[in-house]
């Protein structure tokens, strides 16, 4: 929901909350898709003098 045109923070917050409440529920994450700290980390390449 785009609320950039609303200057009053309280009004903006109220509109966003009602929009979130009325939004259709999001589906579950597909199997095997990790989130946050469960994601695999990428190994860093070794530091040091380059070969070429």
C-alpha cells in the first residue's frame, strides 16, 4: 500500500494496519527454502597474494 502522500503519521499507521488486516493471507514457504539464520553461508575466498 502506498501511503507516501499522507503526512499525518497516526493516520498513515491506521491505514497501513487496516490494509494489512484485509490483505489475503500469504502462503507457506515452499519446502526446502530456508529463512534468516538457516540460510547457507557462502565461503569466502582465501585472502593473500593472487596467483596471476
